[in-house]
């Protein structure tokens, strides 16, 4: 289960190597926001070099409807390597997402960054069998909504519901842009975890330990879950546990999720 998705500018190959050797669960070579227009080709070449060396990484391409995005797709489709998947920005059109998936044949992760994208969230989440996750790009979305963070509560819930309705993993949270505010990052990640998110995108290695800490299973909660599942083997479909809590299928499903999280190896 991926907890941290570390974005690294594609035009900084020195940082890419360090990131791949670091603690992030997933490294995303960024060809989009972190790269100036004049450096797009250099970033693309650097990404292809890393992938050609067999270092597994994800790539965030440019908007596939744009000229840089089309160039990204052509380069990645023709190049052998260890492309783990692509994050696709500015997703609104399920048909376009299907074209990306068909062209590359690797897992795709749509990023919803507009009001129209939010409205189409479930259609995007179910657009293609290679859609392996969906998440928000909150800075762009807030700009499109002409609103501040207070307006993001409903879109966040929409993405969580769309992901789970499509049978996808719980979505990763968007980037916390105030890099040095680790307390704010922790509080926001805790809030996101409670709202149905798991893990998040990060833009600095210092953010990784905080995200991993919040994603770690609580030992007491895990012990409760294991005990509950053990009792379920000999109990009926619903019962009252020793603490007086009514237990039914929904409670058992949560217990299974908690034990799966505790038992999952880190990437």
C-alpha cells in the first residue's frame, strides 16, 4: 500500500536518483508543474534515461491534450523501461484517459483538478481497467472554483466515494504545499485519513516520515480487529462484543481493512 508519492522535477536527474534511493514508497518523475516550458524536452530525456536503466518510477505527464503531453505520450510509448505508471493531470474526459491507457499499457492515475473533473469523477475512475487510482489536485481545483480550502470538503468526499465505488484503493491526498509546516501537514493528513484518504503526494523528503507515521496502523486498533475476526470464526452473523459493541458485516469489513493494512509490506 503506497503511503508516500514523492514528486521530483524531471529536469533534475540528480534529485531523481536520490529520491529513488530514499524512503518514499513511490517516486513520481514530474514532467508537468515542476518543469519550465523550456526544460520539458530535457526532463523527458532524463525520465527516459532513468526508466531505461531499470529504475521503477512513475511519471506525471503533461496534460495529454497539450503539445507537451502528446510528446510525453509518444516518448513513453516508444521507450522500453520500468515505467510503473503515469499520473495524468487535468483529467476531465474519460475518453481521453482511455486513450492514454491504451497508448501506454501501464497503470494510469487520473488527477482531478477542475469542477468538470469532479463532476466526472466516477466516469474517470471506471474509464479503463488500467485506472489504478484517482486523486485530487487541490491547488488547481481551488483556483478553478474561485474558492479557498473550505470549498474542498465536498470534492474530497466525491473523490473518496468515486474511488471506492469503482473498487479502487482509497485515494491519496493532494500535496501539502507549505513544506516547512510539518505540524500542519500532520494535522491535515490525520483529517484526510479520517475522511477516507490513505497516503499523500509530497514534494520534499522531510514530509515523508510524517505521512508514514499517520498511515501506520494503530496497535490497539489492530489488536481489536484481530480479536474481532478471530471471534467471527465461531460467532453468528451479528453479535455483541465484550465491550458491548454491536458487530455486523460492516464492522467486520473495517476489521479486515485494518489487519490488511497492518500486514501489508511496505513498497
